[in-house]
């Protein structure tokens, strides 16, 4: 199950991602918004809590630029959120950073690209090895600060 949420800027892109990836067998828990204006940190919190509770394996967040969502999501201990705008970074943030939330900008990306990036994010595994050590160091920073 994938948690997905957006603010008012991301509603159409969220619908496109859900539609395209549902056809490929992914299941989504849609945390809103369905269109009413809202504040992106509120939506980021809803999605991150689903991931941290273990109800959803990953999360997708969409706002105008994806930046606000990524800032908010990275405030949660245990969330590693990446702003994704190209296929290389999207693939490598899974391989190397084991990110559990992806953020995208509805005003900066086309819907076709967003659907493609979401599929890359959801189908690429973590490489582990030396990258786990680096993630452990991030967790240490979380604990200390
Ligand atoms: C909302 O207008 C906009 O600020 C928001 O969607 C996002 O881009 C923030 O980072």
C-alpha cells in the first residue's frame, strides 16, 4: 500500500499517478486533498504518519514545486524524503538513500514524467552495503539534534 497526498496545487497530478500506477497493480491510500485549498505541511504529516506507522510501505507527496512537501516530510524521524524531478536521481535515491517518501512538483513536471518517476521510485530496491552505513549516520544525526 502506498500513501499519497497533495495540496491544492497537486490534485490533478495525484489523480494521474493513482490512475497510471493502479493499472500496474499498485494500491494507494489517498490522504487528500481532493481539491479544497489546504496547507502542504498538514498533508505531508498525514502521509508520513501512514509510512511511520507501517500502514504504507512508501509515500508520495505532491505540491506546487515539491519543495515544501520535502522540507516538511524530512522533519519526521525515520522519513527520508527526496524531491524527484528526473529518472536518474529518482532511481539512485532508492538505490543509495533508501528513501521512503518521494515528492514531486505539479507546477514543474508534466504528468507523464511524474507517473514514470513514481513507477521508478516504487520499483527500485535499496542496494544496502556501504549505503546502509551512511543512512545509519543520518539516523545518528536525527537522534542527536
Ligand atoms: C501552494 O501555492 C504552494 O506554495 C505549494 O504547493 C508548494 O509549492 C510549496 O512548496
